[in-house]
């Protein structure tokens, strides 16, 4: 049995557009997504909900068009890659219980973004959840929070979610924005580039306008935010921009401090990565078409650096064009002709990004000076204090630290702790974070029952 | 001691894994001045891939002197563990309630029992042959879908990661004894000792101990000696946590104190390749499920590979390569940790290898040196 020309992991904006472009050029394409429905984070729920565009606006329309364009690809949801070899051979498991392997000619990783984990002691308190998770519930299940809900943190998504909650009839009890104030000089230096993408800027201004006129208490430039509560969340305390200590009672706190590339797969494969200072994250290195340091393995969208859904879609298209050229479907001239419009559009999108990065640096998620009792690794229950002790006892790198403390060894494979660990080691040893790096990723990418692995024999086609 | 004037450090130990750390810990306890030179985060680190058995049974199959040595190594472990824990507050999770080696077929079990019988004559290590229903007393949930196992009362297991951490913690309690980020590239003899050279720095020492695992090959070359060691890959699977039901480990399946199951036992001659493979992952999982059917529903959380450092007879090598330059290498860094910290560190502190060490010297790999053979 021969494998598909292209296997795409992740059915968000990048994966969908790549699938549409590649299958449109005659490539055989398989598209996998671990969630029950395609769409990723930004277009979550597009395939499932009835025609209720009320809360989500024109994005849903665009998402549905993207999804419709992928009809030529073999699409599987509730299916995840639990093991990927460097030659692209991918072992997938479905929730139904099967295990199979796929040997594609090219692999495209389009695993999107994840919430930047916020290592504060209260993050494990009942009644605290990440804003992204709340937004997913809203998009996929039309589920809205009950009780007094306060949004805390920084980032465009936090403010967007506030307007989406308002549109769904939920009035937040407050927004506590911890974004540090930008200096006028920095603001002005990034503004011209941002103005080249007036649509995005206008959208941002629109969100702010909606929040101001809504009358929801909106505290900008808050510092020393603290979530208080014994058994569960009771209130949020903070110092406002004028230096006054304030308190808002809350049943639910929605935390957010920006998003990170979900680069677990490229890390597993050992693709070269670099540190992105502006976005305070690691990201895989790709060429202008999205090919990683591992020939034949491509990555596109937010998993290569945060660019947003529209940029992800364009990157997916560009990757598919180059893959089609490598596989002989189109020649170089044709690839470049088809790439010119998306590349121009991508440039506009990317020109806006430094403005956003400058506006919303991580503010509460930085772990270097996290309190000692902060649980950094939730799987293995390892605190910031235990990590500092292990560093003092000789663990000067994330892999040694992992073996000393089990931090990063649990079922999440370090998805939630690896940045915090790098920040703490950097702080303790005085080394730059890019020199520290993150621990190695091991198979499986997601936990899988041994029986399912043991039985794989009969089904594997080699 | 450190005030004594000398050319550099008294003992430099190259390699911060279990072998080097155990020797360095032992030397420090014997009052010696030590610098343990650890390569850094990217080292191959067989220590991190160790399965964690504290094991005597079956050792010495190809070098019988190893059988009593391994047995003594296991016997020293309890005191070693309690001293280490007392010094560092790191619990190394030692359990010595016995251990099993499973055999699928009657033939394999018979052959295994014959080997155990032969080694018992040399080491005195007693053993039993057990059927699956007898094994179930120690390892509940075991199937009856295999022939049986050999059991030794003196075997057990510990947590190799905690052991390494405890050793590092104990060593770093002495100022300057643990030096990190020191990938030594070559050794140069100088008057009164050695100079150890890395890209960034040089270290002078009176005595040097090569305990760098596979890295010893290159280091010994710099002294003009070729070592007969090679990597042998082992893959290990780790499951999610489960109720603690097993009191005794086996060579293929063991349950740690926090409840996860470790599954292992692969031997692959694939050079310096530390990747894991689907086929071996599947085979390890399938064998574990055959022995313990309930594992079918327990989820695999992590897998990894590490390289055993193997001599042709699978036994350790203790050898004085040049005056004051000693080689200590083995693939049983956990099993032999106690005896390395105790006896081997004692030899090194004395500056000479005794007759007891002779069977483990490199000379055993150099045939054609016996007079009659050479003359004939």
C-alpha cells in the first residue's frame, strides 16, 4: 500500500488551506485532527453548529469556506499521531481504538498554538480556567460561564473573548488587564508598519471601543494581580494604574497571557529551532515555504511562531505550493506565480505582528521569579522551589532537571512546564534562555493503552 | 587536605553519570580531594536510561569472577542507600525483596536454571525456579501464558534518577567537587599527573579516573589505548501510574514506588543511535501484556532509549591505563554503585588496583599472550 503524497497534522487554518491547495493541485492528501471536529482553535466549531453566526461573526463564514475547500482530501477527526519517525512515517490512533501507520511523501505539521501556561499558585484553584478554553467552549458548545466572571491577564484574545461573551449575553464582572504600558516611543516606532494592515488595526480598535461602551469595569495597566480563595476562587485583587489596591469578587477567573507555538511535533522530530525574543518563545526554523531543517517535513501556521489565523492560512497555501513543486505537480515558475498573491497578503499580516507583540508582551506568565510554592509541572506536582533546589544540586539543563525532579515526564510531556522550567533555570544560572532550551520530547506524543500498541502488529503496513 | 601543595586536584573523575558519581562520592568519603567533571545536559547519559535493577542473578555468565562481585555489590546496597539518604535527604527508593527473570518456554527456563546453577557454584547466590502461579504471590496479575521464572532473593531495584541526584547532591556539598559543563576531550600526561583538556579549559590533576561511559573510548585513545567497548541500545517504556501492587521487579517489567510500570529488555546493536523505534516499542508492549494482561488498559506515557556500555563479556572493566590513570566502566551503573563507592573508590584512594581487580582488567581481552601460545 502506498502512502499519500501529503499528510497534514492539524486541521486548523493552516492545515485546511494546505489541504485545499494541495488536493486542488492533484496531490493525494490526508488530514488528521485530534479534536472531534476540524477547524482548530480559531475556526473551532465551524462544522458543527447550526447557522448561529451571532457570537462569532464573519470569521465563521470564512472558516466554513476553508473547510468546504478540503473536500478532496481524506479527513479524519478524533485521530491523533502518537508517534512520528524522522522519515515521516506516522503512527496514528483513533478514539475508536485502531492503530495504523501512514508513510507520506511529505509531512506538514500544522498544530497551531496553545495558551502560554501561567505559573502562579492560584492557577490550580477550582474556578480558574484559561481564556482559550472558555472560548473553545463558547465556540464548540455555545457554553457560557455562569456566575461572576473576571478576565485577567493580557493579550488580544482576552479582550476578544470579553466582546464574544458580551455578544452571547454574558456580562463579565470585570477585566483586569496586566499588560504593561507601552512607551510612546515604542508605540510610534511600530505604528507605521501596523498601519499597512488597516483592517487588523481597525478590528482591534473596534474591540476596545465595544469594551469601553459596554460599561464592564476595565482596568488597564493593573499590577500585582492576585487570585484569592481557599477552596475555590473568591476574588481577584490588584493594584490599578493609579496605584490603588482594588478587589473584585469572582466565581470564575479566566486567565490569559498570550499564546505559544504548539511545537511539540517539530520538537519530537528534532527540527532546528530558534528563540523569538519579541514573542518570548521558541519556534522551529523554516524556509520561506515552511520546510523545516528536516527535508520533506514542513510546518505552517502558529506552530512556527504566532501570526494569527489569516497568516496561518496563507502559510499553509505556500507550503502546499512548494510541496506540489517538490513532487513534480507544478514547476517553479507556476509555484511562484501562484504564490505571489498569498505572499503579498502574508507580508501585510506580518507587518502588523510586531505591533501586537510590542503591545502584549507576556506579563504574568514569566516564571523566573515565581513563588516557591507555585506548581510548575502539574502532572508530577513539581514546584518552582523544588526546581530551584534541583538546579542548585546540579541540574543545570532541562533534561537533567527532568531526571532529577520528573518535571516534564508526565502525560502532558512537558507541554505546560517547559517554558517555565527554562525561565527558572535561566534565572538561577544567569544564562540566557535560548542557551538553556527545553527538554527532549519522547514518543508517544499522547498517552496510548499498551494493548492498542501491542495489537498494532497486524495492522501496520511497512 | 586541600591545603596540601600539589599540581592540581588530587583525583579528577571524568564523567558525572552513575559510575563516575559513585566513585567520586566514595573518594570524598575517604577524605580525598575530588573534582567530578560532568559533560553537561547533552551527554548520552546511560544513567538516565537505566532500568533501575539492583541485580546479581545471571551476572558473570561470560566472566565468572563477575558473579561473586555482582553479589557483593547487591549486598552493599542497603547501607549505601541509607548513608546517601541520610546525607542528602534524597530517597533512592531501594527495595530488595527479590527479583525475577521470566522465560517464555520450558527450554529457555531450563537453560536459564542451568546457568544459575553454574554461577551459584562460584558466587553462592541461591535461586528458585517458579511457576506463574508461584510468581503471582509477588507480582499479582501475572498470566500463566509462559513457562516460569528464576527468582533470586537478593535482587531488587531502586530509582536510578534519584540515585544520580543523591550522588550529585552529596558531592556538591563539598565546595568545587562537582564541576559542570566540562566535556573533556583528551588527557595529556605531564610530570606528576595529567592535564585534562576541553575546548574551554584545562584541568591539572594528580590522578585521573575515566568514568565517561562510551566517552572513555576517545579519552583512552589519547593515552594510546583502544578500548573494547561498544554501545548496546535498550528501549524502555513507562506507563501512567497505577495502584502499587508489585513488591518485586522482573527483568522486563517493574513497578516503581510511585506506581508507574517500567517495561524494557531490548538489546540492539545499532551504534550511537538513541532513537526509539515503533517495532521495539510494540514488541516490548506485547511481551509485557502477555506476561501481565491487565497492562493492556494501562497507558504508555513515555519511551526512551539509552546506550549500554558493553564490554565483550558484559562485565565491568577496572584497569590502570597509565600510572595514576584508571578506567572504571560497566553497564550496571545502578547494581554496582555501592561497590564502586566502597571497594573501587578504596582501591583508587590507595593508588593501586589489588589482585581482586585483576580478573576485570583489560588484559582479559588480549588473547595470545600466554607464553606457551606465543611460543607455539
